[in-house]
DNA sequence: CTCCAATTTTAAGACAACCTTAAGACTTTT
DNA sequence: AAAAGTCTTAAGGTTGTCTTAAAATTGGAG
């Protein structure tokens, strides 16, 4: 996990770097706004800790500039500017959290971790109603009962579950699950959807895998 | 945007409710932990504001219970427990933010909005009165109730909603929805407009889809 | 290497959902 | 009152999906 710290007070920067490295984060420090913004835009970080008052570009400017390009990257302000107006200005500029100096390192650490948590996209455990799927163990269960699936069945279910509440078109499915990248039409998908529904015993009122006629399928909580 | 407030001090709850409703949020209040948890698990909210000390189940327990099932839902603690240990405990239990009482409403509001931002930025939702249409989920609802639509119905409604407050001529509709690029006259459009109105239960005084005689149709907020 | 079992793919008929058409009722305009 | 445009309904006709079974392929054991 890569953290970028943009902070000009060397004492604070070192203190943070040391503390975060002890927690096994990979830390990069910039002591001015210009470098900070440049690094933020060109390298890949998982989170940014940002001071407000900086030589070069101010924290606010950096924050706004990052948000122009990247709306996902978590940005935490870390600043001595502690009035209500400033707090709001900081949050409005696109930050995800606003921590006022002086702060406890333990709280900063915890607030930092909050933003790593929600990155469930690479989680190995997926859930859909009473259905659980673990990609690592290649294991699927429903109501605590294991459901043995074949390779293709598993891959198809995984794709649907990773895209929960999003439509998977037939083309997307053929591409991702079957790795076929040209015009193709056959009933394979239907056959496997059918066998998934059967094995998972999806009745009328447990319609987790719905068909979107003319388009594809969707996995939905009900 | 639906907000659930779980708070037993009526004064604070009312204050929050009023403030948030002025900002056009839809607010639900629970004055005890048991109801709060139940509502959080059974209804659909976009964010939860949670007191720590509550009659029934404590905020911490609620937070953990929600996280068992839903790792995405933003949870904000809002509490008088302001020590470092408590803050950390709150965040560790799965909360996304931890706001200490007394707080400024403006800051609370801003911190709440932080969590809507990233949803909104990549939203695929269109709104027309109480009607919501999500292209990605191929989902339409009115007053929180799902309205199942067919392909063509969906495409037609999507076109009208994308052009909200703009007239869609019959020719434009036939071109975009039916992909027919030559002179064509038949009642298809009328039939589908009719079935949309029926399924969406658009009465006289909810005339979201209006006829522009001789030209086409228009979707309008009323 | 060969055979067997399990998995994957193809194919086809049955089925259901959807789209289109057309015709008559209704509304608005001239 | 006539004409033009729209609404409503219901009956085919079409298309996409489900289901089943058999053929083809793969992977592992002997």
C-alpha cells in the first residue's frame, strides 16, 4: 500500500513516515506542493496525506487538481487550519477526510485504514443473498451448504457476482468467461446459466440471477 | 438520497432531521438501537448517522452487525465519546467517519456529502419526479418500488429522460429507439408510450410524459 | 499411451416474452 | 362537423431464452 505525504514541516513528515512504515505501508514524502502534485498525478498511490499550507502550490489546489483527473483516490487533509470555514473548504475541494493538527497518530492511522478497507474490489469473498463465493478456495456455498461447481460454472458465477447489480451482456460474458473476442453465437451461456440456477436451486422467489432479455444477465440481491 | 439517523436524544435527532431535509435528503429517524439495526438491515439507505450510546443495542454493535452484511454502506459515528481510545474503537468497528459532539452542523453536512460524491460521480441514474432509471442496472423504480420494463419500453423511457424538458420528435424516437432511418409511420411509439404510462401509473396530476401534438413527446418534471 | 469419467459445447424443439400491426374509440383542431 | 392526430386494445408473428440430450473435448488414472 503506497502512501504519499505532502508536508513541508520535516519533523511531522518524518514522524508520519516512520509511524506508517512501521505499519508496513510504503511511504513517499514531498516537501512542497509542486513536487507533490506532480507525483500524485504521475505515480500510483493508494492514499494521499496532504498539508494545506505548502511552498509552491497549496494543498487545496493540489486536491482540486487531483480530483479533476481522479475522483477515487482518497485524500486526507492534515492541517493546522482548524476553523469551521476551513474544514468545510477542505472537504468541499474534494478531500475524503480532514484531520486537524495536532492529532494523535493512532487516530490518523485508523482514519487512513478506513480508506483501505472499502477497497473490496479485490476481495476473495463475494456474497449474493445466501450465496457465498470464495475465489481463493474455489468454493461456493448456499445456506452453509457447499455447492460443487465446475470451472466454467464457477467463472460465470464469479463474473456475475463481481458485477453485482450491474448487467453483464452476453458479449461481455463471452469475452470474460470464455475469452472469445469475435462474433459468436451459441447457447453455451444459456446452458451454464441454466445449470447454475439448478445447482443453486434458485426458485421464483429467490431469483438472484435474472435474465435481461436481449441483453444478458444480472446478479441481484432481492 | 436516504439517510438513517439512529439517535435517542430527541433534540439532536430533530435538529439533524430538519437540517438534512432542508438539503433535500430523505431522512428516517430511529430513537433506539434495536429499531435502528432492523431498519438498516431491511431498508435501503445511502448513509447512516449513528449515535454510540443508545437504548437497546449500542452503536458499536449496530455498526459491526451492518458490516457483517454490507461493507459498502457509509456509517458515520456521531457521539459524545471523544477520547482517543473510543474514536479508534469506533473506526475499527467499521465506521467511515467519527464525529465528536458537539459538532457544527455545517461540518457534519460536508462530511456526509463526502460519501455521496463518489457515488454521484460515476452514477448512471436518471431522475424524473419520483421515477428513477439506472442504465447500468437496467432498473426503473417509482417511489422505491421496482417497475419491470421490457427492452423497448426501457429504451424509450431512457431516451425521454435523457432529454428531460426537451421535446423528442417522433422521427427522433424512431431513429434512436427503433433504429429506423426512413419514412415510417405506424403506431408503435404510441403503443409503447401507452404502456409506459400504464406501468408507471402516470395519472392526470403526475403527467411526467406529455404529448406534444403533431410533434412528439416530452418528459417533464411537474 | 489409452481409456474413462467429468466437463464443455452444440444443437434442436418447446416455450414464453416481446414487438408490431391494425382497427376502433377518443380527443383536439380547423 | 369533418379531419387529423392520438390512445387503447387485442391478436398474430417474431425472436430470444430455456431445457434437454447427445456429441465433442479435456484431464487424470492405470
